[in-house]
């Protein structure tokens, strides 16, 4: 998420999850400021038996992005043979 944008206390934002590969992955991901603490938020879109829409939400402790920003470079000197 863009760390330059300040999220006001008790507010949040979510974006479409472009990395969703399985139904168990959230449809939206984002951040929420709960009493001054920035936390991760995930949201799933669901359907009721009558065809209505409801949303499942999970709030969890903030964790750093697991994807590396840049691929590490490997040089010939790194190869042991």
C-alpha cells in the first residue's frame, strides 16, 4: 500500500486484490487505522441464498509485504562451480 497516504483514525481503504488466485483469497485488501494503529484488512464478497450480497471482513496485525521489491541479482561469482 502507498505509505505516503495518511489514513485518518478509525478510517480505512481497500483495493481490488489483483493477486487473487483461489476462492479463499480475499477479493479486496487494504489498511485500516484502528485507534491510531494501522492494521491490514481483507474483504470477501459473498452471496446469500436469496441472491443478496454480504461481505466478510478480516482485520489483522500489519505485516510487511512478502513479495520482494526487486529480484536479487546473481552473478557468476555466486555460483560455487
